[in-house]
C-alpha cells in the first residue's frame, strides 16, 4: 500500500473558532465538504502543511471526541488497502464507506491512534 500524504485531524465543537486560531499561524482555508452524517470538514493549508478540522459529530462511524483525533493518509486504492491491512491483522474500525469526496476507511494503530485512509474520487 502506498500513501501519498499525511496530515493531522482535529475534531472541534466550534470549527469556526478553530479555523480562526489556525489562521493566526498562517493557515488558509483550502476547501470544505459535508460528510454523509452532516458534519463539516475543513481543510486548511499553509503552503507546506495541511490540516483537517472536523466538526464534532456523534453517531458517526467512529467516536469523535473534541481534540486531536488522529491523522489522514491519502491512498490510490482504498479497497486494495483494506484487503492488505485486513490480511496483516490491522485493527479496522470501519471498512471502506462512501463519502461526498470519495471512499474512507478507519483504522487504529497499536497505540490507539485513529487513522483515516481516503481515496479521493473525482466527480
């Protein structure tokens, strides 16, 4: 499995305030999307780094408490990644599922850190 980017995911109960804070650190809002559960996801960029601010949602595919949630990795083939990680005994929280921008899956590392794998699908 090849990943092509990695960045932190922060869950916020006040995304606007969180975005304003990160703007003071030189980040700009790149784009946003709405999940199938109705929560907003904002991607920020400062030229060298991206970060994702996710509106807190309850009842999603994984528990999302406020704070540092984990990280995101982009992959080219989510179904192949799922198969490979399943064969390797990885802790899979949620198998691949459709989102408004592609397909995601959720895993945890051996420390309990949440990792979202995403395959962007151009529409």
